[in-house]
């Protein structure tokens, strides 16, 4: 699968992940915005901004099998943007392993 298609796929998986948790999800209409998704919890009123990353692993070398580091696109907002990693249809919230 091409790189941009992997990213689109990961965002759609992330939307399903958040909807299954009972959250309202708002998708970005820009391809290079500061965030990919915004979630709203209708029970608590909590709003979160998310950047979705497709998690990839090194295929060779000394660090074979280790995750490839993917940083935030917009470091200026790192205090309010949460990361969601997607790998093989599974989602993981938080920092890189």
C-alpha cells in the first residue's frame, strides 16, 4: 500500500476506534493541518486533539523490529496534541514505545 493510502487508512481506523469508545469524532478537511482528528466526549464534555501515526517497524539492521520514530508535525502545539498510533488495524494511545 502506498504511503499516503496507509495514512488515510490509519485515520479511518482511528475514527472507528474513537466511535467505538462512544466519542464524537471530527475529521480534518485539510491534508496538512496541525491535527488529524478532534474527539468530544458527550458525557464529560472533554475535547481532545489527535495526530494519527501509522506505526512502522525497522526491517533490518541492529534495530530490526523496533518502531520507527514519528514526531509531531507541529511542535508548537505539542502540549495539546495527543498521539494515536495505528498498526495492523489496532490503535494505541500515547507516546512511542
